[in-house]
C-alpha cells in the first residue's frame, strides 16, 4: 500500500498532504527534528528524529519503498528517494525525476557556490496560492497513479 512521507521541518504543504491523503485513505508520515504535533488520526504518523544534519532525510530513505511518495524541497533527499523507486514532489508540485535530478543537484551546487562567494544573495521566490494549488493537483495525481500499481 502506498504511503506518503513528508520532510516536514520546513514544508509549507503539510495541510495539503493531509487533505489529499484523507481523500484517498493513504497513510502519511511526517518526519521532523522539531515542532510536530501528534495527530489523532490513525492514518497520520509523526516521527521526531534527533537534531542533526540529514537525520530526517536518512530516516525517510530507510523507510521509503518503491511506489511510495516523498514530499520535499531537499534536492539530495529527492535524489536518494528516487534511487529507491519513490515518486518525489517539491512543494510547488514539480516532480523530481531521474531525468531532472542531475540538473537539480548541479544547480543547487552552483547556487551554493554563488552564495558562498557573495555573487548571489540566494533569495527564493515566495510560496504562492498558485504553487499550493499546483502541489495539490500533482499530489492527487501521484496518489491515483501509485494506487493503480
């Protein structure tokens, strides 16, 4: 049975994930280092992992199976989840794929270098209602496709 894993520390789409999962009867696991409230819904698990770099990512990668869905903006986590056969969506609904992950990782490294050298301030675009709607639609489609398998 398909499950949804959410890299929940800074996710702006937790509520949207819960809406889609409830509609489809899919188990959701929210994973974070801090700030998660337990849910009374038996279909929603909250996992608090210790503080540390990539601890939540490591936990998700250990648990995720082929056919599951991972919601994250963390590009290295996306690559690791794809390698395990998961479907991976960013918060704007844009899927990470085997074809796009290499370029995404390269752009991440380039942007990090530009920030470190002071050539870029590293501002991210704001999260919009349009992004939220695109995510809802993409996640709904991903769940439907995963349940068909």
